[in-house]
C-alpha cells in the first residue's frame, strides 16, 4: 500500500487583524493544497485529477458548533469557487449539513434557489432522509437524501475539534451529520461507529476527499466551543485518505494541547480509537509514521 | 419555500429532484424548551444528565443519547414536553397489562426518543429519531388528562417509545390525570435512575417493564443498554405499591436459552413474588433484526412451562392471538377467571378481585 499523503497548508495571514478571514489568501491555500495533493502544477489539472465536469459535488460541513467553532462559510465558499474554477458547474455544488438552522447559525447564507451554489440542510423541504434504513455492521441509520440522491461525489469539509468521547472530531465523524440518529453512536468512545458510518455504502461510495478546516481549532473540552481552549492554527488539511487526514488533525490538536500544558489525548485516555478501527476496515492509514505529510507554509 | 418550489428549483439547477417517500423529516420549529429535571450543571456550560443510567455528559448544544434532551448554554432542556407524536385509544391488554382494568381502554401516548437502541424495536420510527424528525402536536398534560376522560379511558398509558425520556411530560400528566380519577400506566424498558423512578412511582399506578434478556451480553449487543439497572428498576417497583408486570420478548437463538429463561423466572419470583405476571411475547422480524424467524410457538410454551415450574403463578404468552395462555387462570382452582382472545375479553369471572369459582384472591387493579 502506498503511503497516504496529507497536505497541511498554513497561512497565518489568512486571519486579518480584525479576526476575519482574508478571501484571497484562503483561495490561494486551496490552490496550494490541491496542487500539492495531486502533484500537479496547475490548479485546473489538480481539479481534473480529482473531479469530472459532470460531478455533482456535495460539500459536507460541520456547523453544530455555531458561528464560534464550525466549518467557516468562507472556507466552504472558497472550496466551491475552486471547484467552479476547475470545471464543476456552480449549480452542481451543494454545501450542506444536518439542518438549515445550524447552517444559518454558523453564518451560511441559505440558498435553496435554482442558481449558484446551493446551501441548505437535510431538513429543508424536499430533502429529508431516506425512507429505508441502511443496515451496515453495527449501524442502522437513515442517510440524508442530499448525500444519497442529490450528489454523486462528497467532500468532507470538517472543522477540527477535540471531542470528549471520540477524542477527535474531523473528517470522518463529520458524516455523523449525514444520518438521522448520530446520538446513538457515542457509546464506547464512538468506536466502531465513526468508522462504520463512514464505511456504510452511502458515504463510502461517494466520499472523494477530506479537507479539514483547521483555520481555528478547539483543542480541549470539545466539541463545544470554549474560547480559552480554541486557537488559530491558520491551516487547511487535505487528504484522499480519510483516516490519515484525521490522524493529522489529531497531531495538530496534541500540538496545541502540549503548548497549553495539557496532557496529550493519549495520556488523557482519549486516544481516537476509531482511527485504528478504520484502518483495520481498510479505510486508510492511521499510523503517523507511514503517512507522507507535506507541510506548506505561506504568508 | 414549499416542497414543490424546492423540487422545481432542484430540477432547474441541474440536480436530480428528490421527491416521494420521506422519512424522519423535520416537523417544523415547534419543539418546546422546558428545563429538564434530574441533571447537574457543570463548569464551562456542561451538564450531566442523571435521569437514566447513561449519565450523558454534554457540552453546549449537545443532545443526549435519547435525542430529545439538549444542553443549551449550560441549561438542560426537554424538547418534547407536551409534544406527543403518537396518540391512540388502545385496549389495555395491548400494552400488555393483564391485571389492570381488563376490558378497558387506555389513552396511549408517546413522544419521540428512547434511551436504548434495540435492534428489534417495533416503533423505531418514533423511538429512534430525534425530536424534530417526527411529526408531533401540542398536547399538554391537562389536555391529555381531559382527553382520557372524554374518551372514556380510565387510564393513560405512556408507551410506544420510552417514556423515561419524556419524564417531565409524563410526570405532570400523571399528576393531572390522578386529580381526574384517571390512572397512569408506564410501559418502559426500565433504564431509569432510582431518584426519578421513586418520584414517578408516587404518581403512577402500574409499570410494565420490558425485560429484554437476562444477560449483560445480550443487553450490550442487542439493546445498547445494561441489564443491571433494569433489574434494579423491577426490584424497586416490586417493593412499591405500584402494580408491576414483566414482558420478556423471546427472540430465537438470542435470548431463548432454557437456562436463561429459568434463571430469569427464578429471579422474578424471588424478587417480585409469585404473583408478578410475566408475559413471554413472540418476536417478529423488525427494524435491524429481519434475519430471524418469528419465535416458534413451542419455544414460547416451553418458556411458560419453565416459568410456572419456578413458582410464578401468572405466566402468559403474547403475540399469539387465541392461545390459551392469553387467559388468566385461578391458581386456586385452575378455572379461567379472565378469558382473552387477542386484545378482546371474552369472559371475566372475578368478584371483587377474587375468583368467582373458589374465592382465591387474584392480584391486580380490578376497579
């Protein structure tokens, strides 16, 4: 098995002094991330390596944390713009999450209309969940019809947070927001449920890549927002390997924890067990030593 | 935007329309926000729920395992108080209660939510969904009590899903119902902590506990819960003045081992006494357990014989309409004192709670 590649693009300049995001810097971060991920020099060729023009792309964001600690609208819009630049029609892109209210609360401008990138939740009129259960291993869930019927390709655009039970919530656990009953899958440190939800056909058949919004992260006492344990990392994490992407996120969180004088997740007894399970299931690689990590720093 | 407009927009946008069957769709912004009981506030806007043995510890904006209680800014709320999603007038035998007001109807109600996740759940469309994913309607406690009276129901049954998760709603309804002379019957899996259970027992009249197996392994694998707190609940109800019945759903190959049935029956006898009714119910393929056949009648009959052999005096077979073990037999003379066919009562031969033939007292709530 080839070493999975993870690209971490950091640009401290992405944050303005006023605490907002700089769109131009963010756009460049996506170009750098995708070109490094694909070994292509040009953005268009990177897009062609990852997507086909007819793809209907769902960008699954995580907005449960409200405006303070969710996938940022600017990040999702920058990704959508990059996709459009790469040949995906805007009308074939959906930014989505569990509920429209949570998207709105996180700052997203809802668009259920017929033009442009659309943004809405599974609870929007006409969307909803599938009527038939997906029964997969220990998971029995209804999946969002946005995932199963509207889109053909899924990008997990997750926020990076500490999670009191799972250890880490990032790209894989983001798909808990695609099922109707995520509250049922937090036993036993969310393991094996995170891996099994990802492995379920509705997700596995569509997931194309992971991009983790690590512009600001919650490194302790997550997944809720706590200002004193949130930090600006100014980074995006890209990978075609969903397990490796989350492993990289874990490393980032532990870095902040160490700087804050906190024990590592491992030392705190909260090692993200779902990663090893995911590796055993063949979903990716979880050992940092076998992951090719490319770190790009810029202005 | 209504659904038609949405679909028109979807078609115009080049995305395939999604129409037709919808399940677990949001029902609109009508959830309540009534502060929950039995929780403690923790630093940093966290809370710990102490209603059931899960002890969910939740940060801001997080929801409990039940899916109907949420931490909002450090205060824990029930989202379903007064928000019924199911309401029916059912024969009390359907719950089943066989020693409670036979031949009467119970106003049967539920909200969304459950604190376990049984793979064989019969009502998963309401129990295994979050509060906003199922249609619900305003039905406050006073309205429920009044509805029971106007419907001619001498009881209200909190059933279908898991009433523990709508504890506040159930409790207040039971209080109001009692003032009107209406009894309250609880149909539960028994995952509830001692303090709320003690409070609940002060306002309700009967509890039926679904004892879903008799090993921790079964509970972990197929219920996503624990056996021990369920046994504690049964023990507590048995020690109270509240009437208790036990249902054991017999699932082929999973919880039907004779030694487990024997152990369960012995435990029930020793804990709740010889008079506690025990119902062995037939399993039907359902929800996430469609790979098993219905329980063979011979298995149910063997379970009943085993339980009778352990000294239990009122042992029934359920979900087998017309079976003779649906009826209640006097332990004194062996005569049928209540003859049932399905949910119907054919004859009642009780006089003031005693067998009309021999005068043996038959325990239960008869009037």
